[in-house]
């Protein structure tokens, strides 16, 4: 999972050049859920980006989802995004 977080960080840094980027694996909070899959993570992204702040929240979320579309298929079960 560490490599996955590094790869995600690289993609988001490259695309949005954020002032601040924090990735948090919250999978441990969901281990008792029926749909829990230990091969996928529950990820929280906290990103401070002037570029993302300029656009509507929904469009910013779509942009992030688009960048991470492959990871969303294979490796991310849930994604929480906080834009500052």
C-alpha cells in the first residue's frame, strides 16, 4: 500500500502542484463492514491547491477522480476529498 500512496501522490503533485497534500489510509476504520476488501483502501485526500479552489467543488472532485480512475477500479474502495 505504501507504493500505491506514493504513486497517487506523484500523480496529484504532477497534475495540481498543491501547496499541501496529505494522503490518509482510513481502511482500519472499515474492517468490520460487509464490503470490506483488504486489497483495497479507504483513502482520504487533503489537498491545498489554488487550481482546484478556482473551480466548483464537484468539478474539482471529478478532476481528482479522473486522475485516479485506474486506482479507483483496482485499488481504492472509497475516496474522501478535502480541498483547502
